[in-house]
């Protein structure tokens, strides 16, 4: 009898401890959510130069679908203008809207081509397997064949878009001898992305590496669960976008929301199927074809996703490249400091184009 009473008392104490822990955890989560929402509200109350900007609203003279060798339909838009044609290639978890301000700035000055990379924006997804930078390079080649089969082009790539251009250079180097007049690489890398610390101390960043295989093989069911959680945590996503996409302390809230919207429309399944190719990307030694054309390199000095050191590595192979470092610029420097990036591009193209 005494033993049963003791067990009962023990169970009650255990239940009490568990209840207290759960209560503290719930209180902590609630406090975290409350803090998160407070920070977002405070951030969004700042004066916003882009509060009235119609992001993602543009004119296009032609819209078409280009199908890749893997059967993925790519959404493509063409804006008419004088040549050479500027072909814009966006980055990971973004879409052609990344070039919102460049599209407005160069309209009427150049013919322009924009497209959404596989699994992004309004383009289709890979039915099975993993996405590769080799296939992205082939996709860019298909877009060029469909929209600009002849005549000179300028390739403009941001982040993964720059890596796509590197893959194209590796696949068809003769294209850079005959048709590519120049290349603009913004916030990109030629490799070693598995060593990026995202601004964390190395001892903390190291823990993400064992998780990569787990994330990389996330199935459609687990991805759907994660996507629902992402949609439910929009305030947190907004804060993370501001932290990892921007370099200024008080970026435009509307601009942060625009980038966060592009991020959120890229599904977790697509993200997982891209990770291996991004983390194993290594093309520093095959950038030779880019030596045959003028290159402009642009990077923000506070980019934590493709740090400035990665741009410096590219200059070690392309010493003739023009380098523009944007102060207080984060990973989406072309949106965050659009005027500086546009002026740098315009000056560069004026110098190097026939």
C-alpha cells in the first residue's frame, strides 16, 4: 500500500514537472511570437520610400514558354529595345522580379529577356530527382535559342543566376567568343558555399552541415508540413529576410516584404532538391571563357549569403574584371541599392559595348 502511494506521489510530481516544463515552453513560444510581431510592427512603421511602389508590375512585349531538355516549362518575358540583348538570370528562392529596378531603368535602352528558373516563380518543376547547375546552364541556353537565336547578348546573373552563367560558360565556351559581349555577375560565388557561416560563429555554423542530407531528402509530405509552418510564421520569415537579404539597418519594409514574398513562393521541396548542387558548386577553375569578355562584378560588403570574399576569389581568376563593392549592401543589393547598381551597370555597358 505504501509503495502504491509512493508511486502515485511520484507520478503526480512527474506530471507536475512535465506540466511546468510545457507551461514554460508555451510561455516562451508565446513571448517569442509576441516579440517577433512587435519587432515587425516597429520595423514596418519606418518611413518607407517604396511604400507606393508597384513591385512585380511591368510591361512586356512578349511572353512565351520555353521547354527545357528535362521537360520543364520556363516562363519567359521579352521587352523590346535596341541591342545588344540583356538576359537576366535570377537567384535561388527568387524569381525574375529580383530585377524589378533594372527592368525599369533599362527599358527603352536595351532589349531585355527575363525568365523564372526551374521550380521558381511561374516556371514548372522537375518531376523527379535533383536540380543541377548543369541543367540550369542548359535551360539558359534554351532561353537564348528561343528568344535571341542570333546577335550579341549581355548576360546578367544574380547569386545562383551567376552560377548558371558559369555553368553555361563551361558547357559552350565558344558562345563567349562569338556572341556574349559582356557579363554582369552580382552577389555570386564560384564555389565553397558549404563553408559560408551566414554571419554565425563557425562553431554554430558547423552544426548545419550534418543536417544537409536530412533536408536534402525531405519528401513531399514533410515538405508540405514545413510549407504550412512557413506560411504560419510570416512575421518570422519577414525578420529573417531582412536579416539575411539586406545590409542596411533599416531597409524599406515594402522591399523586405517583396523579397519575402518571392522566398515564400518557393516550396520547401524545391529548396531541398537544389541544395546538393549549390553546396557542391565549384567552378573557379573553369571560368576561362569569361576572360574573353568584359565582366562586371558587384557585391555588397555585408552580404552574408555569398560574402564579398567569394567575389574576390572570382577576381583572382578574372583579374581584368571591373569590381564594384556597395557599402551596406546585402545579398539583394540590386534591390536594396538599386540606384548604385544601375549606375554601375550603365557605366560599364557604355564603356564595353560597341
